[in-house]
């Protein structure tokens, strides 16, 4: 029996009993958070100063920094979106598994190009890179999984730079997820080098005036909430964060109607200083859903986009329009397709492994063996046969 | 001019096969069309299209819930995404060393073999090369829409060369159908009812 249902039943019951209490607590905190947002709606300078003071105390602070727009700003999308070209990229990977017959990794990128309203057939491209030997053991302190993930993110951006070179303006490039690289830059020399490559790609996109954005669907971050916590006294007894559990999405759910965006904020984080000058990271929240079904995203943009109102308006319109093309689960169609092109599934992994094994066998190497652990875990799907 | 392949083989057995082609192909065969599949040994197989279907997938199901689907997204799904049009074909005969047989094919074609439409001359050559043995193949196969398939086939043959000779061929074909179905009155009525639709 995979799960002890006897003990689980009582735990599920307790979860249900707690849900009501948690909901009441959540509603109370959310109301206070919204009050803080309204009370400080125009206090942009004071909020900026408060963030500066807090960063002086805590370099790792992660929060939103207001710029010129009041906190409760709502800007509608102008539809239909103007004519433009959209390039989207997404990546997936095979992480090396030391228990497999052969050790290899793979980064697979999907690139999708569409010109909305043109009626032209969109173009797709798959870029596949096999990782082996020194590429998997570069003598760095990075775990191989982190290395492959970092390579994937950097190559996504480089692929967009290459593709953008052949396009005319206006051009929008989209990626799924944050523009800010996860856990980077780290102290590892190879990670630093790859991070510099990533920044170089952003520089090239900035020089070309490409509208660049990272799209975070259903964001769980609390950047604006953290900002509001800076000006809200903590409970002296418990020391608990006053708005713990509240996310930015819940804060903006009632505020943003279909197609509307929030104010644009600058991102304050431990790595934000590394995104210098025109690369400085900014974001806004966007409801790409319909009046019947809201769908929220955090859209991360660099400064060169954030400081251009026309570029922001175009990006907002394009994202809302493209998300609506996806039907009842609004999500930008170009990102959906880039993901579909890129995704590597288990049969692909098996096929690549067979290709490598055959090549090695052809050259006289003995067949590889799964580790004893992996081999024996393969019996996990045991089923009773017959009577 | 070399003929243009309309698709390639997905799967097969000695009864028939399923072929796939792109959704946008303007020369996609119709129900009842006669096709040929050349094999590497110089022989070729003949078949009739008895089903044409287009599979959906999660994304297509999702897209139809959008209020309107722009032309470029329709084209993306038809041309770029891996959703082929599939055609089921029943084999009706084969050719080897210059002679045609209207019996079961000796071996199935292989994956990704090319499929071509039959020209008028090829159709006439085939139907005049036997004693309607392939009608038995069609009428005895419970899986096929026999009445509609036979009707579509007769209609195509009669369109080739409307003349006294083709009328005589159709008469002989009907006589063969009646003989084959003499012990299956409901099926016979189905086929004759469908055939009567031919103007």
C-alpha cells in the first residue's frame, strides 16, 4: 500500500477544520494590506526612501519599488494590438543521471515567430545541444542540474538575439518566467561567465531596441506586499510579518479588470544591482483574462522598455490579445507554442540514449549498465497478473 | 511529368493501410478515390479510400474555446503542428510483372512508403483486368461502409468515360454485386439503394 490511508484520513480532516480559520485570518490580512495600498497610493517618494533604508539594513531584501505611477494605477489595454513581430523562446532539458547507462545532458530550445494579423504562416525552429564529457564536468562547483538549467536560460536569450537580428521593428521577444536569472550571479566562475553572456544578450537586445519581456503566469511573488510591509508595524509579540501569506496576485485580483495592467515597479533584489543601466529589471502585473475568467501574470521588463510608454502599451496589448487566442485558459499563444516545440519527453530521452549507446557500441565500447538502484527501482510497477 | 505523392504510409496490413498527409494539401483524395502504392520490387498495390479523419489534440481543443481564431494561428496548426490528416485505405488488388490481380495483396507496404492517386488510365486498366474480385473484398468486410464505398467507386468509374462500354461495365458490376449478396438481403438493399443515387 503506497500511502497509510488510516493515518492520512485524520490529517485530511484536520486540514479541512483549519481551512476555515486560515481563510478568516487570510481575509483579515488581505483587507489590511489593501488598506495600506490605498493609504500609500501617492506616497511614492516616501516609499522609495523607505526601501533605501531597508536595503541598507538588508542587502537581500526583495520587494517592489514604486516609480512614477500611484500604487493603485490601472491602465487598460488598447485592442486590437498594433502590427508587430513576436519571437518567443522556451527551453527544456535532460539532466544527466549518473544511474543511467550513459551520462549525457541535453538542452532543447523552441523558437517561435509570428506576425499577428498578417495571415502569414508562423515559423518554428528547434535548437538541440547535446552536453557530454567536459561540458558536464567543467571543474566548477555548480551541480550539473544547476549548470544545465543555467545553460538553458542563457541559450534561450542568445537564440532570441540571433533571431532578432533578421527582423524589423517593432519586435517583441518573450520568454516564459523571470528575466532575472534564478540564483544568479553566484560565486562560481563558470556561472559568472554564463551570467555575463546573459547580460551581453540583454545589451544586444537593448541596442536593437527590441521590446523584451519575461512572462510569469499566476505569480506567487509578494514584491508589492513586501513593500507595504516595510511601512506596516510588525506584531511585537510574535514578530510575524503582518501580511504573511498574502501574494501580489491576491492584492491585485480585485483591482485589475480584464486587460488592465498595474503600475510599473522597479525590482529590488539581491541581484538587481547586477542588471545595470538600461538592463535594470522592472515589472507590472497584468490581467490577460476575460471579464468571466481572470488570468494574472507578472511581466518583467528591462528599463529600456519600462521607460518607453509606447513600448509598454504595445507589449500590454500584444500579451492580452495573444493570451485571448488561447481560449478558456488565457496564456500568450507564442509562449504556448515555444514550450510545445521545446519540451523534451521521456521517449525523447530514451531515443537519445539509444543513439548514444549505438554510437559507442559501433566504436567498440562495451554496453553501459544502469545502476543497481535504478535497475531495481524499475520493478516499481509490479501488478498482480491473472487470478 | 512525375506524379506527386499525396502522402506516406503510417501503418498497414494485408487488408489495408492508413496514410497520413498534410492538412493543407489541396489535392487530398476524396472518399472512394482509387490510390496506388509502388513497392521497391517494382510491384504496386491498389486501394480505395474508405475513411478520412483528422485527430484533435489538447491545444486544438483549447483553441476552439477562443472567440475567434486568427488566420495565422489556423495556418500554424495546419502546417506546423504534427496533426496530419489520416486516410484509411482498403486494398483491392495488386500488380506485378505487368499483370493485375484483384485479390488480397501478398505483403503490406512499409512505413513511409509514398502513395499516389490513380490516373484515369490506371483505373480503367485495373477494373478491366479481372472479374470484380475486389467487390467481394469490399462487400464481405464488415468494417467497411460497403454500400457507400461501392457507390462512390461506381460513380468515379462512370465519370471516366461516359459511354455504352462503361454502362455495360456498370451493369456487369451490379450483376456481380447481386450475386455476391444474394444471401444477404438487407446488405443488398443497402447497396442497391445507394447505387440508385448515381444520376
